[in-house]
């Protein structure tokens, strides 16, 4: 292209055939022009661009290297022959011709690659016509990926966006047809096969409104993950998924102080008990991203431990990982693990959490949730660990079930031990987690898949919800902020009625005409609503807007130790009546709702 550009620049000034003197100079100068300009193009990185993805940065490179190459060439030719028989007009034509000759083939190749196979499509291979909701950067990247990958089976027909300034414009050549409120009208006028929601930063209220509009059209809907799942990552068709309940109940992205979190965990040895569970495994994944010196996972379930180990070794091959199959009630095992690996911070996520099941198995709940917490806490203190972060639950506030009472007792143990030890004991309390093993969401999914009915205990029952990554990130934030003795309470937003949750899941499944909701009555130990603070606890603000601080009640460790010894004896004797009696002494606010 350099040779052609230089030849055309000379021919535009002189008619063909060239005069003898001009021809001699032309053939002398041509190799110089090719060598000089090619070197500049190589040094400028033009050859590293992939033609299939040629875009504005490639054009800038062509402009820059062509102009710089022309200046250098002029300097070389001045030294070579003082520009004899080289017209000034040819030096002006040359860079424009070169820019055209370098840029046009790239543009044509990209257009050919993205649009040349349409004629090969038959009725059987016709792509689905797509209407994209959201003409922002996410929609732009998504449509660009569709146009590049004709084999994806998607053909963008138009955008809908509430920003009026975009109406009538085009994004990647695809028109913005109007606001999202016109969805039904656009669907009727165009042969749309699928709707894609490309609005990862949309709030839960916006998502609910959009889903309600989509449901009126009876067309399949796909969406992108929330912004916190895809931040700093390119968006493509592989990110699309069916709309899930998390997309409707998730709140705006939480801003975390990653500097504090990283400072608290980077280059530290971290241990997670119950690391194979829903919360524990996500905690392990989040911690692994922060490059700890080592991560130790303690888990009672063999298969759960195997799963999280395989995931972490695949995702973080450089992570120093130690997996320990063990029970937190086993004092010998806990002491051995702590002495061997010497963790700086312990996240205690191991617990029995299933409310109805534990209601009839008080000994198992007490032994694991209370005595297990005490055993692990003692071992942590003996080892001299810096911090112990216990994962609690909103069911520990004014508990009406054995699970909540045992978690409140575990909170009390941590508060009491903090006052007499160097280890910082920190408690983090929050509500239900969407998608966890004990969540109602998997049960509802199974019931909907089976054709119903979906069982809800009471039409007015409500719970606090957050996603697993959101909960774990806030746990890490709270753990990094704690100085010892605090009960941090995660701001769960507004409680959600389980009836509403069930209705939304049924609607998302497309079976709202088939699946019915049946009310079965409150189960043993179940409350209509959960609380995040006890009546005697005054809550205060922290440096993080989504983390509150409960002003907890003081506890006497010596007196508590005596009671816990009695509780251990009752467990050894399998005396459940005595277990309940002692439990009520530890947690006087417990109202046993059988």
C-alpha cells in the first residue's frame, strides 16, 4: 500500500508515461519510501491490529503513523537529493492516499465478515430477531457481539431506551425505537422472537417494571447479570441468562471499601469453618481473590469440601489452599488444625440452620451451634489468632425457635470471650440469602418444575433477603472494620413477603396460569417476620452505610462458662428437657414457639 500510495502521488502530478528524469528519480526514491514508511508503521503497532475487529483505535494508529512517516520521509529525501523531481503537491497527496489505502481494506473486511453470510441463511437457520432493552454501553457491546458472531442465532432489530435524546438514533446501526413503555406496541409491529434486557445497573424497582411489561408480550426474555457480577469485564452473549428471582430482589450495587478489606486480608492466613456451605464457599471464593498467604477450609461434609476445593484450585491455581475434613465440636481436631496452620483470622460459618428440622433435634442444634462455637473459639484464643468473625442470623433476635436461640447463645459466647482475650471477636448478623442451601428459593423452583402447588406457610409472612455474593462481601467489610466485641448488622433493605417471592418465581417460569399457591400454616418455631435488633439493643451507624452496629448487652464469661459446662453434660446424657431448660437460662428472651 505504501508503494501504491507513493506511485499514485507521483502520477497525479505527472502524466503517464513519466519523463525519463522523473522516472529515474521515482525508481530511486520508491524503495526509500517503502522502507521508511514501513518501519514507522511497524513501530507504531499497525500490524498488531486484527482486521476482523478494526475500529477507531486502528484508524487513529493509521493517521498517526502515516503523518509521522511522511515527515520522516521528507527529511530523508532532503538529505538524499534535496527533493529534486519530487513535487511538493505529491508530498501532500501521499499521506491522504496512504490513509485511504490502509484504512479502506480493513473497513471492507470487517463489513464483509459481519454481513456477508446473510444470503446463506435458510428458513431453518434464520436467526432470532432480538429487541434490546437498554441502549447504553452494555447494550452496545451486546449488539456488537451479535453482529460479529452471525452463528450466535441472534439478529438485533431495535433498541428501546427511556432516554429521549437517544430516540431516533442508531447504535451499531440498530435503531432506537422509543421508550420501554412502548414495548407491547413495538412487539406487535415487528416480528420479534426474543427480548434481551441489557441494563445490569437497573434497580430492583426498574427490573420489576420491565419484567411486568415483558410478561404482557408472552415472548422469551433474557437478561445480563447484575453490575457487581460483570464489573471490569467485557459483556458478550455468553453472559445472557433467563431472568431469575435475584434479578428482581437484588438492590443497587453496594459500594465496598476494598482498601480496608484488602488491608485486612491480604498476605494473611485465613481460615473458614463450614467452608463447603453456601455462605462459607462464597466467602472462600471472595477471600481467594484477595491473595491471602494461605486459605484453610474446615468442613464436616466430605462432598462439599471436595467441591469447593476443586473450584478454588481451578479458579485460583496459585492459591495456597489447605482443606481439612473435621467437626468444630472436635476439640482435638480444632487445636491440631490451628496449631498446624496458625491462621491470623477465622471466619466461623459452620452451623446447622434448618429451622423446622432443628426444632425436634435440640441436642444436635446445641452441640453444633453452641458447643461447637465455644470449642472453636477456645482453640482460636489458645492459638492467639488476631480475629474471630462469627456469622449469625436475624433469627437470633427474640428467637422463637431452637436454631435462633442457639445462634443467639453463640453471639453471647463471642461477646463474653472478647472482653477477656486478645483475640477480636466480631459477630455479623443478617437475614436470608437467595440461593443458599437452606433458602426457600430452591424449594419453590422444585415445586414449580413439578407443576405446583407452591407451598407458603402464611400470606403475611415476610423475610429479609440478599444475594450470597452481596452478603459475603459485607461480611468481609464488617470483619475488616471490627475492633472486637461488636455485633454488626447488615442493612437488608426492606423485608419481602414470601407470597410475593412465590408469585414472582411463578411468573418468571411462565406457568402463572398453571401453578397455584397453597398456604400451609406456620411451622414450629416460625415467625411471621424477622427482626435485626433486640429491644434492648440500640443500633448505631458505622463508616459503611450498609453496616449497622448493635449496642449489645454485657455478659459474664465465668458465669457463662459454668452454664455451658452444664449444657455439655446434658448433651452427653442426651437430656433434651435439661437442654431446653438451660438454653432458656442463657437466652431468657427465647419464646419457645412449638
